[in-house]
C-alpha cells in the first residue's frame, strides 16, 4: 500500500515539475528579451556536459576552489566545527561533490558528529553523489534532497534541529543577479539560527579575457551545454528547436562583473511546442545564464545587507576565487 502511495506521490511530483518547466520556459520565451532559466541546464546530459566543462583548461573556477578545499581544509573545518557540537551540512546545488568530498573526509576522520544533506535539482547527479559518498566515506550519514534551493532548506529544517552549515560552492551564487542574491541570502538567514554558518564560493572579478574564456571554451563544450537545454525542451516538451540554427555567444562586462551567455538565432525562424509557436528574428538572442563576478567589497556588503557577518575569506593562491565564510547575526 505504502509503495503504491509512494509511486503516486512520485508521479504527482513529476507532473508538477513538468508543468513548472513548461510554464517557466513559455514565460521566458515570450518575454521581449527572451530567456531560459539556467537551473534547467541540468538533465542527465547537462550534468555530463558540466562535468566536462569542469575539466576544460579555461574553466579555472573548479581548480581554484579545489585548491582551497584541499589546501585549506583545516581552516575551513575550524570555522564550522562548532566545538564538537553535532551539526548538519546542507549543500545547495551540490553537483557531483568534487570539492566537498575533501571537507567531508576531513570531518569524518576527526569523528565529528554531522550529517550531510546535499540539495540538487538534478536527481541524476544526486544519485552519483550518494554513490560516491557511500563508496569513499561509508561512515558519513548522507540524505539527499531533490528540489530547489529554498524549498529544500525548508525541508532540511524539518529533518534537522541541529546547528547548520550551508555550503553553496562553485560560484553558483553568480547565477543570480546581485538583486536576487540579496533576497536569496535574506531568505536563508531567516530560515537559520544566529551562529549558523554559510559558506559561499564567489568567483572574483579579474582580467576580463580570463573570465570570458571560461564561458566560451575553445573545445565548444559550453556551447554544447547551452544547446542541450534546447534539446531538453525538444525531448520533454515536444518542441522542434533545430540546434544547428543557434550559436552560443558570451559577453563579460568588466565594469559590473556580469558575465552573460546567450544563444543567437542564426535565421528568422519559428519554433513550436505544446500549443505555442515562438518566432525568432535573425540575430535575436535567448539569455541563458548570468555568472556574476564579485569584488571583495561587494561580498562584505552582500553579507551585511542580508543578515550575516563575514567570518573569513579563503582564497586560492592566484586570488581568483574565494570561499567566503559567514555567520548568521542576531536580528
Ligand atoms: C554549476 S553546477 C555546480 C555544482 C557544484 N556546486 C560544484 O561546485 O561543482 C550547479 C549545480 O546546481 C544545481 N542547481 C542549479 N540550479 C538549482 C536550483 N535552483 N535548485 C537546486 N539545484 C540547482 C545543478 O543541478 C548543478 O548540479
């Protein structure tokens, strides 16, 4: 009986997710500046392509943050150790855990009492991550949470009344505009207790040529990654995008740190899905993703305006990336 109920709940959840996908795609493609939500990049193929992006020589973000997680593990652990009080680590957009595994291993080796609750919108990548943690760190208590960031923090609060550490790595925060980032952190600080910890990986402003190359690799993987979302819309919403009629374009504005990816329609064309037809002019763009870069001052201001104080910043040797550790302040 319970199994039948679970299957029913699962099917209903899938239907709700499909409807939301349809609504958000439709909303994005019917705006004056067409756009698609970047959270939908991550189906199984998108996960695979993102793992290839992380291996691209131009994509410095992963190497920088990996260096921090390998070389500065003790410093990171010291800021979140809570004097051996039990705690839970909630990781937002955990992906395949490439970097986090080093921190988990360090904490587990020191018999810290913690649970690991990774959150991701991609069920596929959570399955991979769970297998990795079981294989490498069999004593770590892991419970995956499939869904969107804020919804899953609310879910995690139901599961946990311990002190909390939120990890948000990989520069994922850059996928929100600076205005959205303030609202996002405000919501998070309201869901936490004073003293809880937030660790965010921020990609720092740097030579614009280095930034732009990271999102426009010579091997064309980022292009494939962007086009894959059109293919996902074809597969899941029955659309008829011809991906050969779109090109990838990336811009970086060194004045405000906004790096933006677009797909450009190479011809005038129409695309249909479900009962909708969307027209594209030749040269018209779909805004696919923002990858906002931060200055150190802006990070401090962001923490202060959203209910946190900065505890420390752990940077890689080149100073290109920082894992910024914040504490929730008493309001
Ligand atoms: C750029 S990858 C980074 C993965 C990992 N944090 C890292 O540093 O390697 C972004 C991850 O966040 C997930 N994601 C994106 N938007 C999300 C959302 N709104 N809610 C939950 N997960 C999301 C994606 O599925 C993907 O696994």
